[in-house]
C-alpha cells in the first residue's frame, strides 16, 4: 500500500538525485579541466563523494519498481564512487606516502594505478545507469522518451567499455559514446529536480 509519507520520501529523493546529477557533472568537468594537481584531485574526490548521494537518490526513486534490481544498481554506483575516492586520495602526495607505508594501503595504490581502473569504473557506472533507467522505463515514473534515451545512452557507454576490453586500442572514453550520456544526465537531472517522479496516488484508506 502506498502511503502519503512513502510518496513524499520517494519524490524527495528523486529531487536530490536530480540536483546531484548536475553537481557531479559540474564538479567532475571542472576538476578534469584544471591543471593544479591538488585542486584537480580535490574536485574529483568531491565528485566521487557526491556520487554516493546521487546513487542513494536514484535508488530510493526507483526502489518501488523492483527493489532487488535497484539494490544492484546502487551497488554498482557505490563501487564506482569507491574507486574514484581511492584514485583521488592516492593523488595527494601526503596520502600516497601514508598508504605506501602499509600493506593494505599498498594494495589500494596498486588498484589506483591499474591501467584499466578508469575503464572498469566507467563500465560499472554504465551497468548501474542501465539498470536505473530500465527501472525508470518500467515504472513510467519519468517520461518514457527520457527513460528510453537514458537506457540507450547507458548501453552505448557500456558497449564502449566492453569494446576497450576486447580491443585496448579503442578508447572507452570515446566522445561519441559519452555525449549521449551527458545529454541524458543533464536532461534527467533537470526533470527530476523540477518535476520529481510520478508515483501512484496514496490509498484513501
């Protein structure tokens, strides 16, 4: 049974997700275009932390459609965030020195320096995004055109990451593969922030 409080909770988290889509994009794009190492790492670290909030917002927004799939998608986006945090922390000289001094820290540094770490994080992101948008499409909680485009963009990004695994010379960050995702996140973020999600009306009983 859908209650008024449940509807408010779901719609509130959907708006949080909409805001975080934009925050993560602005922070990450700004960080990637800065050449000051510490500021670059700090902004990307912030982007990874904001991704946790984004993931929770999307999870609670689509959970009523299929709780288990929503949890899998949440796990993917949280894994992406963890990989981002590890990579950014390793970029700070002081943190790098401290991590190198312990066996567990050395393992984290190896993970951060892994050549395909970025591709793996992008693949995990794409898997989570694919599931989230498939649940948006299934629940019809946002316009079907918007959800369908998001699903297409997510599958395209995932295909680029898989193509890189099969053929390393192919860049998983290919511009044509990620521009649709950029359009998806900006448009979906704006819709969720302003309109939130459509949910069944609470029962009168």
